[in-house]
């Protein structure tokens, strides 16, 4: 797996923590942190040009699901 530099900031994690209700399950916090990490990775990919055009994505989905 290629290294994607979508580094989280403490500010972003704290903002997400503040949005949680007063009582929450640890799994919910972990899911939010994982989501934040994935968003940062996606933004890093986009910034680095690691993206698909709409036509490329359609072809990719067609190949994957037409087996």
C-alpha cells in the first residue's frame, strides 16, 4: 500500500470530539477519527493528482462488477 500523507491535525480531532454528545461509545470516536484520516488521505491524493476522471471511474467499476 502506498504511503498517503493525509496527516490529521489535533485541531481537526478536537473539533470532531467536541461534536460528539456528552456520552458516547469509544467505537464512535474511533470511527470519526478513521473517517477524518480517510478524508485527509483523499485530499492528499487529489492534491497529488492521484485521481480518476469520471470515465475512468465508470470503466473501473464496470470491470470490477462485470465478472
